[in-house]
């Protein structure tokens, strides 16, 4: 009998549409000769399973099942592709743990930790990973903008502490722009990070574990036509993504080894993606860790899997069966 696989999409953040696009791609990637696959959309007021006949069915949150015709469908495995809350910050992971349903993404602790950009980077620095200097603000907290800029210099990046796809992110080149950038970031999160700008080559590296082995994928170089790698650069074609990256074999190995070490240290599961800047000194600087990376046509992971000579279908089967 086929396992029932649920691709979990949607969520409560600005990344809802990106998540839905990822789910559609994953539906095409997962081996449907081996598995029965359903997309389940999670929204604040409803959880809906999309049925093969084009209809929908409400999901029973007590056991994550739903009815299809006269049968009750019980999920054997959850593939989470929600970018943002509640799928990237540990909430759904805890829910699935309590139900005993295996899940593709990191566990509750690793998800919550990596979702908090500021705390995650501070922790990574304790194991020798280089991170940019940054300051955290909480909503309602007074801050000394001049003092922060004296410490961090200009330009700086202002970003929500727990959001993705560059929603709410601004590059600040003049002190007069800081307050507006902070206000914009607070529209996405209750905490904001002001981070030192580091010039260099932006790269990203996917990583996964199957059959007990951690594998770092080929490194992608990101060249954006925008001021920084914002939403339009990521999803609307305003960037060039080069896989493998145009960096030395030694530097490629450093990025992959660092990514694998991060994967192991946080106790990751499934596929993650780690973003870096490589400055002129050649020592990579961690930007952030993504534990539910995008799977859209414009996303990095499918590109990296192809560059590694692998098939998405086989890789996803390996992740599902690894549980």
C-alpha cells in the first residue's frame, strides 16, 4: 500500500504565495508511483486538503486526517514547505511530533533556533563560524540610531528577525533612511536586526542527510541586478544564479564543509540552505540558515541538485525513506 504524503503549504506570513509555488513543484517532484501525494494548505482560519478531483476537504486538526469520498485519509509523512510561521519556526514540527507523524524538516528546537536570525548567528559564532556584527531591536524599544551606525558603519541592512524572501528588508545608505527601514521591518516581525554590510560574493549551499550521510550540494553564486538580493531578484528574474559558483575549489570545499558542520550542529533534518558572503579575505561570513528552502522554479535547491547530477525525485524519496 502506498504511503500518504502531505505537502504542507501556505502559512501566516508574507511568504504564503512562495510556499504555494514550492508545493506545486514538490508535487511534481515526488514519486507518485510510490506515494499518494496531497497538498494541504494551512491558513489561520482553515486547513484544507486539495483533492485529486479538484475539490477540497477540511483537515481534522486532532489527527491531521481528512475525508475523501467514503475513506478517511491518514497522513504517513509530512513534507513541510511553509516559509515562515508556523512551518519554519518549530510550531508545526512540535504538532507533528505529538501526533507521531514523521516530518521532512528540522525538529522543533532547530527550527525555532534557525528562524531567529540574530540568536542563531550569535550561537554559530561560538563554534567558529564567522558572522556579521549586528544589533537587535524589539518592538517598542527605544534605540540610539547614531550610536548603532557609529558601531556598524554605513551601509547597513535592516531586516525582520524572523522573516524570509527578503520581505521587510532594506539597505540603508544614509542615516536619514534608518527609521523608515526599521518601521518597514517591524511590519513583518516583532524584532528587527540591523546588520553590518559586508561587500563580497554572495553564495548559497544546500545540504541534506539521507541514509545517515550528510551531503552538501554544489555552491551557487548569486549576482543581483538589484541593490541587494531582494524579492524581485529572487523570484522575478532580476538576478543571475551560477551553479557551480565561480570560486576556487578550495573555497567551494570550505563553504560545503561549513554548511555540513552547521547542519550537524543544529541537528537538522531534510534539506536546508545556508547563505554566505565571501569578502576579499576569502573567509566566508554566514548570513542565515533556511530550514525550509524554496522549491519554486526560481529556487536554488533544484538547480544545485541538477548540478550534482542527481534527480529531485530520487533525492526526495531518500529524504522520505530516511525517516
